[in-house]
C-alpha cells in the first residue's frame, strides 16, 4: 500500500521537464584556464597570457526514464550530521547517499527484483513520516513560508528552499542503460570546517542591493524562481568541487589556451571582446550556444554581456538543470559527468558508451542513429575525467586556502569564495 503522503511526494517528483530548449547541446568540439599570479587573493583570468580584470572560475592552471530514482534519494534521503555554524552551508555533503556507495545499486534491485520509486520511499522508514508542520503566527499549524533573502549569506535552510523552488525546472538527468557499479570516489566534497571562516567576512558587507533584477527575464520564470537560481548558482560558484568540474569542461571543450575568448572550434581566431554575446554558433570557455545564452544568461540572470563570470554562472545553471550538480553534491562524480554529457557534447556519456551522446545536434547517447550525422568527437575518454577532476580539485582547494590566509592576514575580500550576485554588497560593481 502507499499512504497519501507517499503518493503526494511521489507525484511532486514527476513532470519536471524544463519547457523550451532544454536539450540543446553546447558544442562538442569547442575549446580556459588562466594564470595564478602568485599574489594572495589574486587570480587573474587571461586572454592568451594577457590579464583581464574580471575574476572568474578559471583562476588556476591546470534517456532519462530511470533518473527519478537518484532524484528521490537526493530530495528525501537523510544524512546524520551536525548542523553547520551559521552562514556555513553544507549542501556539498552527501544527502542520504553514502560517500562510497552507488544509489543505483540499491535502487535497481532488491533481492533480485526491480525496485520502484515508491519502494524507495517506503524503505526509507525514517523519512516516511513527514515532520510536523512549524506553527504559524496564527497557531493553526500551517508551515511558515521562508522568504528568499539574497542579501544574507545563505544558510542550509535557504539553500534547500532555493533548490526546491527551481527543482521543477530541472530535466530528468541522463542515466546510462548500463548502471555504473564502481564505488564512489571519496574525498571530492568540501568539508564544512573548511568554510567556517567565511561568516567573519560578512562583517564587511554593506547595504547595497545584492544584484539588480534587470529585465523581467523570461515569462517562463517567476521573480522568485530567478532569485532562487541566483542564490543556488551563486553558492555553487564558491565550491571548489564545482569550480574543478568546470575546469574539466574547459579541458573537454579544448578551451584551456584561449579561455573565455575561445571562438567556435576549430577556428583559431579568438573572440574580439566579451562585452556581449554575438555569435550564431557555440563560443567561450564552455562553448555556450545562442539558445543556452538566451535561456540562462538572459532569461535567468538578465545578463547582456559575455564576461568570464557570466559564462561561469551560465555553465553552472546548465549543470543544475541537467541534474549533474545534484549528483556531484551526492558524491557521485561519474554520474555527474554522465548527466553533464546531455548538455556538453564534449563529455562522453559513460565508461561503456565512451563517446559523445550527440550526432550533430541530435541526442542519441548510446546507439548510432543512421538518420543523423556522425558523432561529435571527444578529446578524453570517460575514465580519464575523474583524474583530471581530482588534479583540478587540488588546485581549487589551494586557492581557497590562500583566500583564507589573505583574509586572515590583511582582510582581503575573498571574491572567489563569495557569490558574484552579492559582490555589490562588498563594494564590487563589475558584475
């Protein structure tokens, strides 16, 4: 039997595809890294060695029908852990999934029998009973509504609310037909203790508006949804594991040399400037195509430029949409790469189907479709990606350590550890 609570919770997980252009590819053969100047708190992106002023992710050298199952774990699993200090969000830790386990192993079979999403909910006994509603000011037991506050550093509750607000905009993550059976790679997530110094930075925060709303964006998205996306993406921007993931995309897209100025592959001519998006083909560090720029740069974030940070937040939003971020923050690095392959054609789909999922612009992740062109090429094998990620992660953690040292020594604002949507509150006006 299935209780009404379970039915309601299961129904809430279905029908979440993003309307309008959700499966567009970001070019598979496009091609960002920057140089680290060596000075504390100075990470300067370059254009073939020429410093540019904007801080960016590139600061250091260098289907779908099974997808509801990991989503159920991500949304409803439990994790026994101490509540982090105020201002220190801990969404980078696994939620309900062991750091060295594969949720598909548990969900795909139970005593040799297929397991449904309802089975998963019923089996999670500690989570079947809903938590009692918080008393409302009227005392009628109606849960209080959390207001999305973009000014304050988001704590765990605010980040979770932001995630839930935009959850319905996510498409079902791609899941290979042959599940990955290898254990999770341990140690890829940020320890909350490594972020315990950040609340002290809030003393430098001023009263400026955190981020101008700009245009109305798209009628597809509400103001609350756009605020939620800014909160979530801004937080993700600060995590070393997310930055390292973007560094891997820079490698697969072949943009390590030209960086954010990378034109469409295989052109050898760099973009002239990043003041606007002016292309009919994928360009930039992540080979962002026109539809992706429209859907995220304009509709979500009201951007009119194509600066390094704008490219970064667009790429992160795409990873949120395709479920790659949820898998990464659950400790499933390989699953995150498989999910990312649905947008970034330069990423192979899986270890078994070690090729791009795109034939031209047509998504065919595993079996060649004779009605479409040959597959886009990939520069790396799927099993090479975790090693590239771990190398980049070490650099990103070193970056965070130097930011902390610079802050503690001379009070230097750690821009790379703050959401760019909040920079204005700390005196920075270039985003």
